[in-house]
C-alpha cells in the first residue's frame, strides 16, 4: 500500500469478483483508523495506526466474475502480479497487477456495464494503461521527432545545465489522472547530446530514428 502514488489505478476485488475501479487522488500517507471501520463491528481487530490512500471510487454494475477467466490468467501468469500460477487471486491485502492482466479484465468488465459513464471511465483507464505500456510518445510525436532529428544531426550538441527538474505533469483527458507531460524538443536535445545512447546505461538499447541509422526506443530525460 505504501507504494501507491497519486494517479494510480486500483482494481477492487471481493470474493472473486472485480467490484470497482478507483483512481488514487493522493499518495499513501500515515493515518489513524477511520471511524467507519472502527465502528463496523468486523471480526478483525485492526490497529489504530496505519496507512491511508484517498481515491475516486467507481463501483461496477454488474461486477466481473474473475473466476470465469481463471484459465486465461493461468496461461498469462506473471510472477509479480496479483494472480497465482493457477489463475486465482493471491491472498493478500493489496498487490501489483500486470498491465496486460489489468487491460484484459477491464476489457471484459466494459462488456458488462450498464452505465455509460462507467463504460467511458473504464475505456479511458484502459487507454491510459495501454499508452503507458506501449510508448511514451504518440506516433505523430515520434514522426515529428524523427524529422527534426534528421535535420539536426549535423548541429552542435545542445548543452545541459546539469540541473535535474521534477517531471512536468499534465492531465489525462479521459480519467483526470496526472500523466507525464511530454516535451519532444527536450527528447531531441537529449538524444543528440547522448549520442543516441541510454543516459542510465550506455550498454542498453540504442535509440534509432526512422530516417537514419538509429531507432527511437525509449527516452530518459534529466533536463
């Protein structure tokens, strides 16, 4: 739970059913036990001190019976995800879920939903996950970067101040969650300055551009 950050998606499971999806509106922080939980009369005696994450909660109607997809989840087992090798959910309070598994479950939940606003939220959530999983830059942005790079390779390498700035953020149109704000110009400067090598590990993948001898793969910026 302490790893949850503002903007993360949370899929809520109960008794083998995907009941809801929420978007974290805060990072995890220390908090005393909420009065509603304290007065709920559960069989578990919770400690008064703990952690809390504020969320924007959206209940699914109907819920998705995850047990129906046990075979698929077993076939697409991921070691550090929320499901076991048998396709059943892990017995723990909260755990990471693999992007492909999350996308699969969300797609199947979309098919069942009756409320249009819930459908649109799930679609937006799926698109956000796919966008983060596949590429930081859209095809049009990559094309613009490629063209500019092909025209800039003979220029003097841009200088870097050496100062590391915080990641600029924008807002997802579909979900309202904060997402990295992309800056193609900085990407171009970083690629030229680093000779198309990863700034973290020079032995990692080389960056390539469509119109030259390099392939645009991933970009890590410290500008």
